């Protein structure tokens, strides 16, 4: 275990005086129900959100709050923390219980642990080095993602929802029309309308994709 902690410190180029902190940051509750990364994860999540929020306001001073909120969500969500955790090789150092290793092979659960551990590491660095150092660490890890966050993609359903709430104070009305095709290649037809429109249909290989297509078709008529 000591070797694992030494390798992690070398990997992230940070020396901890309090080795218990970095040990806790990589320890899952399946290994130690009491001394694990859950509270550090809670702290790291909040610090990450604050650092990225401050940076986004600095980068995009004229951007609307709603767009900033979407940029923030795309930069601090579970998938992004997972990606960055893997970028620094964090998955090699996480400590889990033997029972966990034997029984759980679900990639979704494994990915969640890596993502949570990334946030816990941020919490541990904050306790060890303070806010400014932690801010520098986060911005270094997130640098390329911040650079590419200028054009945030907003999907059709979200656009339509925002439009409907703004002008009609209610959500769009979606309904299922039909399904066809074999199980391995199904086709779904969904429809959507606003307060002042007829239903517009969309077809896709899942209900969600069909809803997106229907929303896009309606948006096209609104020229949005």
C-alpha cells in the first residue's frame, strides 16, 4: 500500500505530509467502511464546482448564466471526472475490498468509483495544500476541456424545453406514436407539441432519439 501511495504522489507530482489524507482519498468503503473517500469526495465536488465556475466567468464574462450553467455541468459531471481520473491513471491506485473485486464487475459501478475518487483527491489536496494550490491542480487537469468549452452543444429537447418554459410556462407535450422493426433494430415514432402548435413527429432507434428528432422538427418550424 505504501508503494501505491508513493507512486500516486509521483504521478500527480504532489508530496503529502499527511499520508493518511492521500490514503483515504483512494480508499473505497468496501475496503474500509469508516476511513474511506466519501467525505473527501463531498468536499472535492464543491471545490471543483467553485474553481470551474470562477474560471468560466473569467473566460466568458459576457455569457448568459444559462449557458455558463451548461458549460459547468459538462465540465464537472461524472463522465468528465472519470475521464480526467483515467488521464492521471487514478484507476491504478484505488483500494477496494476483496469481496468487491470478486462480486462486482459492472463497468458503471467501477467508473463511478473512479469519478468519485477523482473528486476525493481534490478534497485531499485542498486539506494538504490549500485552495490556491488546489485551484492550480484542477485548472491544469481541466485545461484542454476548458479550452474546448466555448461552443457548448445544446440538444434539441433542451432548446425546445427552454423555449416552452419561457413563452408558455409549461413543458413540451411528448407522446408515443408507434414502434416497428425487429428487436435488434427497432424504429420508434414519437411526437411533440407546444401550447400553440400541432404535433410534430420524429423517428429514431430509441424513444429518446425519436423525441430529439421530433423536437428538432418542431424547432425548424420556429426557425430556432
